[in-house]
C-alpha cells in the first residue's frame, strides 16, 4: 500500500477523483477461452478473475494532469486434510496499475485528453504437502515456478479519450488505448515469451471528491 500512498501524494494533493472503467465482453473473450489461451491457473491477466470488465481507479487531478492507480487481486486455494498430513495448493495474482493523463483542451461540453499507463501482475504459487517425498517436493516447486511465470506479466498502454460533464463534479466518457501485455512460460526443455497487442475501448464514470 505504500506505493499507492506515495503515488497519490506526488501532485501536491490536488483534487481527489474516483473512476470506474467498463469494457464490454466481446466475441474475442469467447475465442480466448475456446482456444485455451488462458494461463491455466484461473488468476492470470486474461483469466477473468484478476481483471474483470469493471476496473476501479483512484487518483488525483491537478490543473491539466490526472494521476490514477488501480489494484486487483485473485486467489484460488485448496486445503486438504488427510491421514498422512495436510496439503496446500494455492495460486494468486496481484495486479497493480498506474495511469497518467493530460487534458489537451477544455471545451464547453467536452474534456479531451491523452494518456499513458503501465501495469504489473505479481504472481504467487505454492504446492506443499506433509506427505511429499523429496522428488515430489522438487516437482511441485518446478510446477510452482512454471505457474508463477504464466501468471506474472507486464503491461503498457497509450491512447486518449473524451469526458462529458453530467453533473457538478461527475463526468461520463469514452477512451481508446493501444494496449500491450508481455508474459512468459517455460517447460523442462523450453522457454516461451509472448507479447499480445490490441486496441481496447472502455466507458468511464469519473467523480471528483470535492
């Protein structure tokens, strides 16, 4: 949480804002699942739990600049108690995102802006059992490392949008970004790096906390 508090204090305490982005589901989401392009862990960037169609933001706006931060988390864990001991299997992802945007004009009925953003997915994976032999523990650790690689990733985006005032302090807008996400996966014999790039359009509701 210290990174979030530090980020929000950078602009010398401007006007705090809350926002939420909505990205509608599309046929691409169905294709992604049908082609089995998910991480296989349930908690990766594109698995549906870590980053859903709604993304909340909190930030500060000062003059023409707005800084925003978001956080997401997902965890799947199973604990089994058996005669030979306890078995814990857990997979988690923590997603941190930052965005900065600058107004490029202040029209009477609209507020256009350009923005940049970055995100990171921090992975966690653990498979531990009291009954594991040394070989089984080594295999579990290798699988944990492989899943951490599949869950983790780095993202960046660049684009812009326009916000329309709906009430005093509230805006409804639309924005489009070119988004890229880098990830890796490996097996005992190979390592694979992937880079996915796409255009993403979202609706945004923003409220200034005056």
